[in-house]
């Protein structure tokens, strides 16, 4: 188990992650409902709706990516590895976990991965 985070802190992170999963699930259902809605037969309106659909699809993909990241974080909690960088095995700073509770990387490894 991660030594720098208390069991209480980890339990709170799990709750936070599960709450976010529920929000994302709702977002995906909303996006799917909007994409399933009938489209206009008017060409200019249909073009606008297609643009809207593309934006909705992007939101849905973003939500799916975040869900995958959250599920991986919950798996790390279950494995006793939450808060430990999956790249270098060093602790992830608590302030980083506060902002990105599903991050698998410490700041240094995230910066290296971005380049």
C-alpha cells in the first residue's frame, strides 16, 4: 500500500473517483441520447446538427478516456499501488493527486511522457 497516503485519504479518493465515474456515465448517456435524436431535413440545419454531433462525439470520447483512467486508478487502489508512479515507482505528490486523482504518473514522468 502507498505509504505516503493514509487509508482514509485513499478511501476518500476512491469515493471521489466513483462519483466522477457516475457523472461521466451520465454524460455519455446524454451524448448518446442527443446523437440518437432525429435530424432535420433542412440542409443548413442538417449541416449545423452535424457539427454539433461531431462536438458531442468528441465529448463522448473524452469521457470514455477519463473513465478508462479512473478505472485504472481504482485498480491501483485495489492493488495497493495508488499514489505510486507507474513509471518510476516513486510517490506521486499529494497536490498532484488532488488535481488529477486518476493520474498514473508523477510530475517528472508525466513531463517526460509529454515530450
